[in-house]
C-alpha cells in the first residue's frame, strides 16, 4: 500500500499552464530543522508548504525542457556551500537568512538563460532565505525574532540540488530534483 502524499504536494492530474518554481534543495537534516521551526511559528491555517529556499517563483511552463537542461548542466558542479547566518526580518514575518555566494552565481546563470521570461519578483536581486513565519502582526514577528535571535547559531551545509515544481493552486507538484554531482 502506498503512503499518502504530504499535504504540500498537489495530487491528481497535472494542471496545464501551472507556473514552474525552482528551489535550492536543503539537505535532509537542515530541512527537518527548518520545517520544524516553520510548523511551530507559521500560522497553521496559512502554512501549506514545507520549508524551502525559492530561487524562482513563476517561470512559464513552456520552458520546462530547457530549464531542466539548464539545471542538469549546472548540477555538474560541486554542491554549493551555504550557511544559515541568522534571522531575516520580513515585516510581518521571520526567515532564516541563508548565505551562499555559489548559489547566487548559479541563480544568475539560470536567470540569464531565462532572460525575458522572469516575473518582476523573480527579476529582483536574490535574498536567499527560509521563511519560518509570515502574515502575522509586526509585534508577533518581533517577538519571535527576539526569542530566536539569542539562540540561533550559524549552520553550515551544502545544498543537495535544484528542485523543479509546478505551482498548482497554492500547492507544489514535484517534477524532479536535480542533484549536484561535482
């Protein structure tokens, strides 16, 4: 008997026209830790996804084949080193700030190949992060930042790959994970 899909995964037939989303995939231990923080602090009625690092929010589905080729070519490199360096204030939320010059360069290479297809959001300078709280009051966000600020220690890791997903009605449909091989 197969196990049910996690609640953040879209099920049923794939929706035509769903935009593509690209993530920098966290290693399992960092993902579990960040996701536990997200489950603890994100308003449960709004938390439909697991913890993640988004590189691109909405690429047109027509570029799926080319995008897959780009991700595979870039994944021949070594896994990019990264570090959770502290908290990022989001106004009405809180994120874990991620530093990774190598991932920022890879993002730039993808953006160059997708030039002319990027949404305004995806064309902005990249600020790598994992959102653990959002859409709360400013006071609640500040309280969490004060609570976590003294406890949070830097965490070094390497991204494991790129995730490619379709965005369907607020849920993600996994298409593939392209792991780093270098």
